[in-house]
């Protein structure tokens, strides 16, 4: 009895150490893969936001605020694929370095390797559910608010010395050689009208904003006004000492709220098909993480002659099909072509069953085993 108990205890300790080792390896691989993907995506996003700021669509002080909020959105999308690739790379490295053979010799099969991977996936899925259901919608709402406020500020005539500005979506072009607060000097204004074009040159001027309706007016002094049709000679020329020019504001339509910005509490119980589709899409983030973690274990198994990255392409292909199937399912929900109870669940169920099938094949429960099961090492 004592020898059996001691043997069982040693086996338990061995399995525990292997689980900790696999957990550490997969966690490290997930962090590396996610960080690399995150840097690539955020670099592109940063370039896009800088382009909007350079074209006066956003103020420069809003760049890093929007970038920080957008990082939550991308982290929600990248966590599942990061874990999927991380688990595949970590287990493939163990196979390449013959460490998996040593683990198999201890009687550890794919079902047991799934234990530390599942533990990591469960912890990440809880955090991902919080991001997808709470933080990401709030971040989307804040991004839209920042962009709306930025557009309003730009439409109020934010000027910089030596730069052309269009405060009303292109109908008016304003240039000032010098800008000091509300005072401007060396002013050039061009406005498109139904009858042609109006060009105004003035030595100086100032910006005046109404305190009641927010109407912006440029009051110019000591200048000249040209009005007519380009290409014709009958231009009207008028000199003035003082000339007021109201600037129209092309405010964005705030009556339409993006569905990505709606709180998750609003989506629950809603009969709107778009709300149902958005809710299931958010729930798909943590669910897809668990499904992909299950798929990664059997897909990481490769033969010695195949190399470390042999099945990585297959894994990426499965992920692409998975995401596209969820996108198609979302459109079907929005168009009410599938019942709500079916929703996106059929996609997760199909990939989950595929993962279990591959795991059973690798464990030898359906066909002659590829990995030994617990307690049965290689002879």
C-alpha cells in the first residue's frame, strides 16, 4: 500500500510540474504573440489618426486619447487569435525540442495538456468578457464624443498661422498669415456660392462668436472683395473698411448613435435584430477564445519531419473561416434570416465539435492513438 501511494504521489507531482511548465510556456507565447500583433495594428491606427490630425479633421491634443481608447477595442479582437497562435507555437516548440516526447513518456496525453491551456483560457475569457461587454462599448462611445467635439471645434474656425482651414466642410477656405488669439492679419478668404466665387483680402480682422447660438463671424478691416464666375471678366470689385462674414457650421448628425457605442445593458432584452446581433457578437469574444484554445492543442501536434510551423497555416485558415462564419451569422441575425436562439451559437458549436473530434483522434479514442493516454507511456 505504501509503495502504491508513494508512486501515485510521484505521478501527481510529475503531472503538476508538467502542467505548470506548459502553463508558463503558453502564457509567455500568448504574451509575445499578442504584443507583436498589437504593435502592428496600433502602428497602423496611429498613422491613420495622425493623418486625420494633419488634415485638420482632429485636433492634435486628441491623438493619444483616441489611440488609448482604440487600444481597448483592438485588444479585445486580438486576445483570442493571440492565445490560439501562442498555444500552437508553444506546444510546437516542445515537440521540436523533443520535450513533448519526454512529457509523453511520463504518461501525459493531449487531454492532460488541455488542463493548463484551459486554465489560462478561462482566466483570459473572464477578462475578455469584461472588455467586450463593458469597456469596449464605453471606449467606442468616448471616441465618438472626442471626434464630435473635435469636429465642432474645427467648424468654429480653429486657425493656425500660415495654414489653410476649411471651417464649413469645404465651402469656405480661410488663410491668415498671423494668428494671435482672436486677432488675425494678412487674411485671405474664398467662398463658393451659387453664382460663382467670392474672394476677400484684408489686412486684419478678428473672430467673433455669438454667445446665444454659437454663430461664428469673421469681421475684416481694410480689404477688398472680388465676386464673380471664374473664367469670366465681369468680376465685381469692392473695397471696404469693415466687412462681416458669417461662417456656416456643418455639424455632424448626432441623432444616429452607432450600435458599437450602446451599453450592453441596453442590448439585453431588445427586440431590435441589430441589437441582438451586436449582443451575440460581443459574447462571441470570450466564447471564441475558449473554442480556439481547444482547437490549438490538437492542431499543434506535428510529426518530427514537418517542422515547427507545419500546422500554423492550417490554424490561421481555420481562424479565418471561423471569423468569416461569425460575420455571416451576424448579417443573418440582422436580416432576421435565422432565429435568435440559433444566432451565432451554431458557429461556436461547429468549431467546438471539430476541436473535440481532433482531440479524440490525437488521444487515440477514435483511431489508433497518436499520443499516449495518461498512465500509458511508450514501451
